[in-house]
C-alpha cells in the first residue's frame, strides 16, 4: 500500500506502518475515550449513547447514515484551546494568543455561533466559508481569510466586510489585495504566508531548504524577505505578521519548533533591514487526533507550552519583543467530537480473507480512507455483543471497489444486517469533503447535547439534487 503519494499534497498524509494490523481488542464493547467524543458511553442495555440519547433513538429520528456531533465536547475543546493559549494572566502583555478554528474541517452556522460564544476566531479559505461565518454573525475582525488563489470577488468581500486579516500567499496577491483595499479606501491588515522548509505529518517531520508545493512564499532564496519588502511599501496594506502552516495530523511539536525558529529568523531580518518589528506570528494548524487507540495526541496545554517556549526562546536570542501568537487548529477541535452512524446492509464472508460489511454510506460521506489511506475505528453500537472478534472491512454502497470506510477493524462475529455501527472521529474533513457521487444524498449533521438532538445541517433530498439539475 503506497502511503507516499498524497492527493492533498505531501503535508497532508497520515503515515502508517506498512502491513499494519492492530491485535483485536480484549473487549469489543469497550469504547476508547481517546477516540470517541466525551459524552459517549453504553447504557445498561448495551446501546451506545451520546449527549444522553441512545443511537437507536437517534437513528429512528434522523435516519442513517448521519453524523452526530457532541456539542458539549466541541465547546469543551474550544475552551481548552482558548485557555491553553491565553497564557498566564500575571505575565507581561504579549502572553495572550489567538485561536483561529480552521473552518475547512467543518463549518456550519451553529458551529460559528459556538465558536463566537467560546471566544475563538475563525479561519476561512473561500467565499462560501466567509459567507457562512458572516451569516452566523461572527464579527469580521475575528475572521482570517486564507487561500492560494483568492478571487477578486473574495478579496473585495473580505476587505469590505473588514476581516481581521488576509493571509497573502503569492507576489501577485500582495499587489492585488493592496489595489483592492486602496480602491475601497481601506488599509487591510495582512500576514504573509511563508514556507519554512518543514514538512510534517504524524510522528515525523523533515526540515529542508526548499519545499515543492503550491502554498506560501518560500523563505529560501530570499523570496519571503522580498515579499515583505514589497508589502511594506504598499499603502493599502498593514503588514502585521508572518504565517506558517507545516502540515496535518502532527503529534510531535518538533516540526513547529523548526518552523518557529525560521519564522523568528525572518522577523529578525525584517527588523534589521526595515527597523520594523512585526507584531504577530501564526504557526498554523495541523495538530493530530486519535483515529484509533494507537494514536496518542498531545493536549492543547502541552502544545501551547511547547510553542510559546520556543517562540520566547527564539525571540530572546534574536533580541526581539515576543510577537502575539496565533494558531489554527481545525481537526483537533472538531475531529473527535463526531461519529458517523451507519446501518449494516450486508455481511459477506470471504473465507481465509476477511468479512466485508456493507453500510448505507461510504466514500461520499468519508473520502479520507480512499484518498489518504486514513485509518479509522468502528464499533457495533446498537447492542453489546460477546461474540468472537471478526476481521472486517467496512465498505460503502458506491460503485467502486475503493469505496472503503474502515480498512481493517474487528467487529463481533454475530454482526447482522440491521445492526448499527459507528465510525468515531469523523468530525473533521468528512462532511466538509462529502460528495454526491452516485447521486448519494449527503448525510445530516446532528448536534446532540443534554438529551436534545437537532439537525444543524439537514440531510440532502432528491429535490435538492434535482434543483441543481436544470433539465
Ligand atoms: N491552517 C491552514 C493554513 C491550513 O491549510 C489548514 C489545513 C489548517 C489550518 C487546519 O489544519 P488541521 O488543524 O485541521 O489539520 N483534507 C485533509 C486535511 C487538509 C488540511 C488542509 N489545511 C484531511 O482530511 O486530512
């Protein structure tokens, strides 16, 4: 199985050991709290509950497949990130930091309101995400706009609305944003996204001089320094800082340390050349979560401390005032808060190989397994079982043999059509990357909290499909 080619770019790969099989767990009924959202448990009848409601009731009311999002857990994770990065109030100014939730992981108006209430900012990377954020009432100054090829319309809307920052991604964009801001009589706060020559995923990172990918402006060859030179000259722009994003599903902070070192190095160069100390740096997102029991992610507190320590150390050495820090976690906030609930349709045993369990969704609601060879867990949730573990592959109902949801997992051998199974940790990049392949209807996202469940994104209908098909 090749894990080297990653369609979203090398920095997005989940790296797995070759030929990897976990041993069957001692008890298939147990739900690992690292993988499942916080309010998930089994009731006395062995049925899994979330937010105080059992999955059979949820399936009856909302149907399957569906994503169930644990609102209390989402809010708790927002608070944990916010608290971790707020720093020590007794220390000097500059300790405070901003957490921008990366909306690409999953965005809806309800989510935007939760973020607003929990004091997080928001990173958007398209007109659609920006429109969702504004429609839900997120104050524009707490929004950052990203993207390697923002359209003129996207830039205009962002500048007009007064977004807190636009992250510039190319030399052309520096001029484009400056012109638009000037035409609108504004001075736009911007950061420059640089590529620092660090590629990180999971437990490994590679520090190189050059990076071969589409985002950002390379530090190498003085390109980033030249971008700063140009941005500082343009009246339409207020350059507030430097941005770096090194990858996805990262467990180890050492890649961030190299990135921080190189970003602070650029701040020093800017100070020496222009006599300007830029007040902010953003170290991006990419913090990993547990998709299976073998993953061991860091807590926000630990990540915040590591990032803050390295920024302080580097700034001390360079003789710079410590800039305001921001980070952009997406997956680490929403990923663990949701599971996808499916109904089993067929169970097909291939003797000597494995058992194929077909569910009523598939690659249209979770493309990550097919696209990135991502690993997931799965459990029987509509009842407990004492049957033997059975090596299973959970597949969808699409016309494609690569339509795999969970490649290798153990389910109880008495699994039967009509059982409900759930795949945890599907809060990030599942609904947001869902498709209508085979004219599948995209599942709803149901928020569950304190015994109440409500759709925050409704299920698509055949009417929705036909409305786009103008005949
Ligand atoms: N900031 C920037 C500039 C980013 O490009 C990203 C993700 C994030 C923050 C948030 O990263 P997170 O904390 O969620 O890892 N579809 C892929 C992930 C693509 C990530 C793209 N950029 C996946 O399903 O794994």
